[in-house]
C-alpha cells in the first residue's frame, strides 16, 4: 500500500488512500470509471484530485507501482525497461511541472525524443489528467514518431490511413471492390487490413494471399494484415503464408492479456517469426497493435485502476516490440465505457497524446457504436483535432460503416477531407505511387482521376473471380 494523499480546501480535507485512487479521481468523467466505482463523486473532488496530483513528484511513479511488481508482467516491463539516465533530465519535476515543461519551447521534438524511454505510462497518464484538450493537441504535435515497412509512416505533414475492406462473409468480390474503392481515394498507405469474419488459419491465409496478390501485381508500397489472433499468424508464417504484419489487441495488465490468450513471450515469438521473412523494403517494423479504453475493465482485469491509466500501460507493451502501427479503437467498446461524443473525443486525444509521448506510432480509429450518444459530426470533430495533433493514421472504410463489425468510423472520403483541409499528405512512397498510377493528379491537391484506371480493374476482377 502506498502513501495517503491529502488536500485541504477551505475547511474540508480530501483524502485519497493511494496513488491509484488519486489518479482515478483526477480523471475526466467517463462512464467506464463510473461503472468501475472509481470515479470522483463531484466536480469539486475531481478538481481537488487534479491539484493534488499536480504536486506529486515524477519519481513517485518509480517507487509506488499501481499494480505490484511481483503480480504483473506489464509492471515488470515498465520498471525494468525504464531509462534511468534519460530520466535525469526530468527527475526534478512534479506532474504539474512536467506539464509546464512539455508545453514550453524547451521541449522540442528532439528533446522529447530523448526522454521517451524515461517516461513511464503512469507518468504520461498522470500529466494528461491535468491537461486541457489544447494541451494534449499541442504536445502531441511536437512528438515526432516514425515507423517503416514498405513505406514511412508518421512524418510531419503526413497522415496515413488503414484501408479496412471488411465483409460479413469474407466475400472475395466484396473485399476486392472495397480495396479498389479505397485505393482510388488515396487510402491504404498505413496498411490494408482485414478483420476476418471467419477467424481461423486457413481463412487468414486466403485473405493474406488476396491482398498480397494485389500489392505485388501493382507494386503498391504498402503492407497487408489479417487481424487474426497472434497465434494464428504464427501458424500462417509456419505454413509459408505472405505475412507482412503481425496483429494483436493488447491491454495494460497481464490479466487482460491473459484473457486475450497471449503474453509478452508470445509477442516476442511472433515478432521474431515475422522479422525472419524479411518482407519489408524500407524498414522492419512488423507489429500492429490495437487498444481501447475499457478493455481491462471489460475483462475484470483492471486492478481497481481507472480505464485511461490501464490504456496508457498498454502502450508499454506496444513500445517493447517496435510496432509499425498502434491504434486506439476509441469508441468501439460502447457507451458503457465512453458514453457520448464528448467522452469519446477526450479519450481519443488522451490516447494519442500518451502514445506519442511514449514514442509509439499512434493512430486512432475515430469511431462509435450505434447505441452510443454520438454521431458522425462528433467524429468529424475528433478526426480534425487528431489531424491537427499529428495523428499517424486513421481508418478508411466504405461509407464510414463497417458492415462486418457493425460500428461507425471514418470513410475514405473523410480521410481525403482531413488531408485537404490540413494540407497533409500520404506516406511519401505511397504518394509517389498514387501519382504514377494517375490516382493523385497533384502532390499539392489529392483529386480523383476522371475515370477508373483500366489497368486496375481487369486484374482485380480476375482475382475476385471475374465478377
């Protein structure tokens, strides 16, 4: 048990039994923390918790583990991998002082990169809890994180997209049509990634082969991924399948990941297997992780922590394996965890900030379920804010509606919008390919060709059976 934290306001003294409770009470209001029973009971208590948290020295997070070291391999990962030398630059700061330093002109992109390994997820989560949205945007914008496989993702002034051609029956015609549609909108430089409706090794290999045929036929500088379980992907590699990226949903506690059916050793095995294929051309980042606030709570594996702190801890798992992509699927779990557009927006900005501060290539699935108190205008707002914040990638799905997973996200056209309004470009290698294929008519202005390139349509038809 850690120390007790107290704060006196007028004649009333507030008491927080430990750092975990203080962190939870300082968190912006959200339905998941209310469900877990860790939320502040009033706006005043939340403000007091934030003021108290601002006075906590950063060193405290190295001495007071929120989940005991001996009980959790994620805690052991965080503390064992901490860079004590880099920490010297910020060791004198409190959480509030850390916020001020991050906002200052002294915290340049180069300086922020130099202290990444010194920042624990709990430090990142704590400082985010005392920030306004504009703080989260400004600092994330200064955090430059790049990764590469067949193209380079995360360069300043660039915004990539995952082309997500899901189909409720894994129909090859439907998937091929969505791929063509997305490519013609300039989508797909982050990855062409399919959530399989039928999740087994044989089906994964079939879908991997389809995507690889298209990528190789047209020499597209991108990568593919079937979002199947990590153990399935290992079997696919052993069977000789054309695996580019290894996917896995990850959580911020060992118990969460156990419920997902893997541990850190599993991810290390998968990473080694994917690296052995040597399929990258400009880089060797082979992992793709997805996260989301509420996953630990939904698995009853949150150890009494608030959901945003658990989410930040998931980024320690991601950071360990040098991923190409990390994606918070921010509104996918449902209103039980993020109730409305305001809560989804705040969570998306927090996740992006924490991920970038910790040095991972952070993207966001700007999304909501149909029973949440949110609509597409809320998603437009979050998409725009994330674009301003330098988000590495977003999703691209036909009509914003994933007909397989049954949730609402961002469309091919939405990605085109945010690139145009902010002057962002696709990954440079992909941009050159779009120009060569006459899909992009100008490097300054992404526009659609007057007609579908005939060279695209015939082979895609052949792959999909000629229909």
